[in-house]
């Protein structure tokens, strides 16, 4: 593992920490602001927070060769695709948080860790047998965490589960695009796309309240500046040199930080069944990534 990979992994761990506590901020925000309004504002704030960095970057790169038309198209299309995946994942997550706890939402969302290598099959990526073992553990864990005695699943947990697919897609899209386009500009474009789509839905179906927004400055600012502007941008830069499997396993730590935040700040508690479910899911997340590490070691030996 070279210094660039180490730096990337550190950035991704910081990202996981910020995202974990963001589940608390998002849940508190729902007490004052409806889901799509909250996301529209926080992703707009995230985009605005990047403008000073983009202006600075433009000055530093002034005089360099201009991008080709093809490169600009790739950037714009990439921002639209990444932003759309982000919108779907963030929307399902925020709506679902109204019906479940921050800790449970984070662990279920974390299923994208297991889904990333599975979806990679469609990109002709080899799936290690430990991935299937990991997915099995995760599914059993999800059962203990979310399915009650009547064999029904909580509405909020179901929305988080569906959203996990879109988070997995987002991880793969970002991994592909960071090798081809400017990471900072890509972050800005995906935030703007997500904010616009969220605003359209908010105007169509929600009652946008300025008073409600004024009552939730801390959740909105944390969700916008920290969770979006800082963390999602760190994700883009972090994934630039980190292997997808390594990135996924590090970011799975957000579930742990969310649980800690939920217990400390929201007084959330899990029963024994819930702890068992979380333990199995976390084990599944880890196992699903073992193949990625094994393959990397094989590649290293082959190159030696």
C-alpha cells in the first residue's frame, strides 16, 4: 500500500465519521423540515461551500490547456448520473429516517458495502466466494434487525434497504468518474443535480416552511457544509487512489459512528435482537470485502 492509498484511506475514514453523525443531524432536522426540502437546502449549501475551492483551483490551473469538448461532456454527463444516484439514495434515506432510528438506518444503508462487488458483476468484475458468504450474513442480520415477530418489516427500514442499492451504484459511478474528470467539479455538479431534483419534488409535494428552516440551523448546516460539502468531496478525492473494496469497507464504519451518535445524542437503544442483527450485518460487510483484499495481494505478488 503506497502513500497515496494511505492518504486516501484516511480521507475515507474521516468521511465515514462525518456521515455517521450526519444520521443524527438528519433525524433531528425532520422535526422541523420535510425530507425533500431538507435535502434541497443541504445539497445546495454543500455546492456553495465548494465555490471558493473551485475559484482557487481555477486560478492555480490558469493558463493550462483547455478541456476538450469530449471531456466537458463526460464531466457534465457524469455529474448528472452521479447526482441522480445521489438524489435517489439520499431521498430514500431521509424519508426513511422518519420511521426508524439513526443507528438502524446507518446499518441498513451500510448494506451497499456488500452490494458494491455484486453489482460489479455487471461491469465484468470477478466476485470472490467470500462476498456471497458476507451477503448471507448481512441478510440474516437484516432479518434480526428489522423483521419483527409478525414477519413484517418497518417502513423506514424498507426504504433504507432500497436506498442501499442506489448508494452502491453511486460508489461505482464515483469510482469510474474520478479516474476521468476533475474531482472537485464533479462534486459540485452532483450536489447541484441532487439539490435541483430534491427542490422539484419539494415544491410539488411538500409545504416548504421558512420558519421550519430557521428552527433547524445546526442540522441543516451540519448536513450541508459537513456531510455534503466536506464529506462527499472527501469521498471523491479519497476514492481517487483507494481500491473500491477498500473504500467500501472503510466507509462502512459510518454505521458504527451513527450508532454511537444515536445513543449519545438521541438516547436511542437497541435490544439484544437488534445488537445481534447489527453484529451479523457488520460481519457480512467485512466478509464481503475479503475477496478485494485477497485479489490485491495476488496482483501485488504477480507484479513482483
